[in-house]
């Protein structure tokens, strides 16, 4: 049995787009949900809800990193003829950019979440 490298078509365009957009969309949605949630959370004493929202979107952004990293590994192991194909180059670019963007936005979510531990969102009202 031979161990043949995987072809680039084994990476779906959906997984490439998910890896590319998961981090930025998770960061945006976290902001859009967390900011309006601060006043009710502080009035009702639900500060845990703010942390749960952040944790949920960190997991979404981490999933983007994992999907992009998997896509990149699969594409990296393609045969020599496929590397010259423009669709392979586009897919490789999307996988690498997805890895970068999801990593950056995961870090941004974590930094913003850390601020909620240091400075209580309810203290500045």
C-alpha cells in the first residue's frame, strides 16, 4: 500500500472560508452582543453572562484556527503537479490567511476578555 499525498480538492471551500472568517466574525459578534448586555448584566448581577459570551466566541475563533491549520497541512502535502495549479495557490493563500486572521482575532478577544477580569464592567456606570 502506497502512501500517496492528498489532493488539494480534499479541502473544501467551506472550510477555507470558515477558517478565514471565523475569527473576525467571532470578534465582531462578541462586541455586538457584549456591549448591549452590560447594562442588564450589571443591573441583574449577571456578570457571568458577559464571561460566557466571551468564552463562546473564543471557542468559535479557536475552531477557525484549527480548521485553517488543518486545511494548510492538507494543502502542504500535495504532489508537485498540483502546486502549479492556480486553484491550489488560491486555496493555500486562503488557508494561510485564515490561520493568521483567526489567530489575531482570537488574541484580540482574549485581551478584551482579560480586561473584564481586571476592570469590572459594572464599576464604570
